[in-house]
C-alpha cells in the first residue's frame, strides 16, 4: 500500500505577541497509508488545522519532519510536487471558488498546472461527476447551497488529480443536509477512487465513518485507533473537552445498568441492533 504521509517527532512553534515561543504541535509521529481514511479530532486549539497545513507544505516543521510520499516538506524543491499530490479543502468554500461559472472554477486548477485544453475538459467532467454536480456545471456558484459549493470546491481539487485530499473542517459552516452531502462524497472518493483522505472535524458522527481516528490534545496525539476503539472511551474523550457519539454514550449508560451492550457500539444503527437483534 505504501505510506502517503509520515510525520516524525513533528514540532511547530511560532513567536507569540510578547515574543515568547508558542508551541502549537509537539512530538507528532503518525503515518497515513495510501488509500486510508483518517479522521483527526480535537478540541479548539488542539492543533488540528496547524497539522493539516503541514500535509501539503503550507507550513513546515520547526522540529522533526513531515514526509509526503517520501518527500520532505522542508526541502523547497519538493513543495510543488507535494502540492500536486496533496489537495486541500478548507472550511469556507467561498474562499476557494474563484470563477463565476461552476465548470470554469473546476478548470482553474488544471489550467494553472498547464494541462492541455482537451484534457481539462475531460478532467472537469470527471471531477463534477465524482461529486455529483455535473448537472450544475453551467450554474453560478452564488446560486448553490453551502453543501453544493463545498462539493464544487472538492471537484476543483480533484481536477488536479491529487493522490490525497486533506479536508480541514469542510462541513463546519454547513447545515446537516450539506454535511451529509460532503461526507458521502468524500467517503465515495475514498472507497471507489482510492484517494487517501485526511478529514479534520469536530463532528464525532463524521469521524465514526473513518478507518482510523487520531485524537489531538494541546498539540500532541492523545490516542488513536479504529473508531470503535476510540469512541468507546467516552470518559477520556470528555476529559479532553470532546463529545462521544450519542450512541456510544447511551451504550456506556446501558452497560452501567447491567445490559449486555457490546463495547464496540458507537453508531445509532449498531445500538439499534444491540437492543433489538
């Protein structure tokens, strides 16, 4: 499978307002394999967005190392090939949409890569189909819902043919329907296209769908593992200022009352099956 992203004792600090050093990330060692779907969660200020920006060299470590497909982000000649491998999607789609027509916006990235016009047309069509927005190719982005705009932003990144998508709280500004649209799109890209996904979120019900969850606290990895392993640690999550999925919390309460609910129950569907087999 191979390693897509690897950090080795990664540290990131910056000077604070009074000139003292502020440490945002400390001793982060983690590996994301090609084709994996990894969710990163943590309270506000835990370092999630700072870590995400290291994955396509928007930031470089002040200590340790970040490798993308074996390329160090600290080597300036590597920045361009790294950004071709790793695409970023941010919270606010309006900050990523640059054109007045959807298909022109999706074409913007490939045009800047120097992709031939005929191939750009094919890439735009494929990217819009991948996110379920082909019927909106001639629409103005301002006419779209928040979820649709975010799917267009994802299509714009996909058209550049990245191997990995890093999404930094992509549903934070969306309503539940928009959140569902974006998460379904991302899960499908991972499952059907084999694109590596790193998904930063503060919605636990989104992180449940990942292959693995990494929990950050005060710039360090507190713990990580499969969702069933991470989200059954309800008290540990609450101690870090995080919520567990409601089904996981209910399962803990039911077990405390003596009901035989499996420890791995973390979703509503699993809880329903446990209670009504």
